[in-house]
């Protein structure tokens, strides 16, 4: 009887994941068609097969497709990062943006921009490593402030310290950004708002290795994450070396979020909404929760970017602002229930 119930739950979870993949495919087609020049599904299919016009190939392969892929990769990475942090901290409010990791990663990029001559640009491939350094330093500071030698990691203290550190880093970020020349500041202001536009294949190739390495690694830690959600004592009883495994998965989470932020800018709340939506639909088992969080995060950011492109044509609203409009009320809702 139990085996049948487990099989039924598994089939339901797989069906939900397939449904979200279908939603991503539909959103992909809609996103490709948002812009000054439209591509019908038939024209899109012909262009993918190499039978489109030069103009259609330029629009699809050089402008819209890299942007769509970046949106899905960044959304997936931030959502999985949030999923890990919520599980490890045992706090539904844990998320890279709220904990200040996003701000710390961005601050390091801004500091690099501030000391580069205006006539030079920061190499795209260097940005994830700078973001990773800032994200790791921020994570270490928050971890040390939230750790109690008698009780271990304090989940509530983690969120409060994260918010405080994020506020301080944001202030420092503003001070540094005000020292930049006008042209660099304009670019930085859009980057801080969370932008997907302007992405090309360099950004895709920069982010893709990080996602391809860290997402499978995190998926292999699904059982460990399941154990950590029950608390340190239970996890230890199940044979998990708590501190060692916690540091591993948190490092993977920080690395994933930092790499995403380096190419997309300050996008918050994706790591909060994606895992929550997935957990409500599929349950807390990380074997299914991690892939659905990735798909839900990718869908959320792709939809936000599509809405941002469509709502004020020919102008655009950065995807980070669209997500914030959705995410801020949801964060307040969670805060009132926690």
C-alpha cells in the first residue's frame, strides 16, 4: 500500500515538473516575439533550422536567444541557491538577496569598475570570480555573526544579521558608485537594478560552466540537505558530518548566486519565490525540490524579463524591478507568518 502511495506521489511530482517545462516553452515562444519585430512560431522554427532570413537570424541568435538563456540560467541558479539556504538555515526567509550575499557579490564588481580607467572595460570572464570573492566574504561574516558555540547556527539570527549586513553593504555600494564617472555610473545603475538586456553569448559562456558544475553537485547532496532540514542533532544521528557538509552546500550556494549576479546584476526575490512555489507544489524532498526550484526560478525570471520588455515598448523595465514588484509583497506576507 505504501509503495503505491509513493509511486503516486512520484508520478504527481514528475507531472508537475513536466508542466513547468511546458510553461517555460510557452514563455520562450512569447519572449522571442516581444520586440519591434515579431517572429511567428513558423518563422521561429524555420530560423532555428537555418532557413530564416538574415534579419530573422540576427534577431533570434544574436539578440533574443542569448538574453532568454541568461534569464533562465540566472533564475535557475538563484532559485536553487535560495533553496539550499532555506534548507540549511531552516528559515523560509533565507535568500541570497535578503542575506546580503547578492550585495556583497555586486560590491566587489563595483569596486573593480571604480578602479578601471573609463576607456577600458572589465573582462566578462573575470566578473564571476570577483563576485564569488565578495559573496564568500559576505557569507563568512554573516555565518560567524549567526553562529553560537553552544547552539550552532541560529536560523533567526542568520536572517536578521543578513539584513543588517546587506544594509551596510548597500550604503557602501552607493558611496563607491557616486565616485564613478557619469558614463560608468549609468551602466552601474542599470546593472544594480537587475538587467538581462545587453546579454550576448559571452555572458552565456561565462555563466554556463558554473551552472553545469554546481547544479549537479547540489543535486547529489539532496539526501544531505534532507537531513540538515531536521536539525543538527537528527542529521548527526543519520550519519551526516553537519558542519563539514553545511559548509560544502553553502559554498556551492554562494558560488552559484555570485556567478549569476555577476552577469545579471542585483536581482532579488527569485531565490525566495522559486523554492517556496516548488515546495508548496512538490513537498520538501530535495530530490524533486531542487529541479523544480531551478525550473520555477528560470520561468519566473524569463516571465519577468518578457513583461519588462512588453509593458512599456520601446522602453524596457529591468527584470529585477519586475521581480521586486512581485517579490516584495510576498516577502512581507512570509514575514507576517514567520
